[in-house]
C-alpha cells in the first residue's frame, strides 16, 4: 500500500522550521515521522502526518512550497539484519532505494518510510513476500 508523504521546501534560516511546525500545530496535523535534509540555501522537510492533504493545503496557504509524494511505509521486524534482508530483496528485484527514514508509531512495531525507483513494483514485491505496509488512511487511524 502506498502512503502520502508531505514534503516542504524551506529556506535555511533561523526560525523557518518552527514556522512550518506552527502551521501544522494550529491545524491539528500530527507529525508521526520526519526527515530534514539541508543545503546552504534551503532545506527539504519530509513528513509522515495524520492528514497529509490538510497539511499541504494549510502550508501552501501560508506561502510554503509543498507537495505530496507517494512512499511506502514498511513494517520491519525488531531483529538484527531484518532491514538489510529487506533491502537486499528489493535490490535483487531491480529496485533502487532513493531515500528512507525511520518511523515509530506505537513503540511496539518498527517501520521505515521508503522512496524507491519503482514504487509500484516494490509494493508488489513486498506484498508477495508478505511484508506489511501501511496506507495514509491506516496511519491516520493510529
């Protein structure tokens, strides 16, 4: 299942991240996971939130450049090597990982947010392997 990731482009200056977070807070958009990458001029904030469409709309209203991106939220076991095994499986099937970051929803399960070169194929291969993925709707319900 594919989930939606909220991406926000922000200037790399003091207080700008706080402004993004304030907009989300004011609109009750809950952050479940985030990743922030920066350059000298701007940052790319990637977020998994309970309501990605609302977050995108409210941030855009405040002048932030935003977009929604399809990603996979993949359940992995809490065992040494399980992530490596999963990534090897995807590589063996011709799927390149563009980026990923961790997500903890309930403290019991481990998840990674993954963007792949061929998201549809990755989703299909993971389903065949019996790997659990979450949709945006399932994430919102947690």
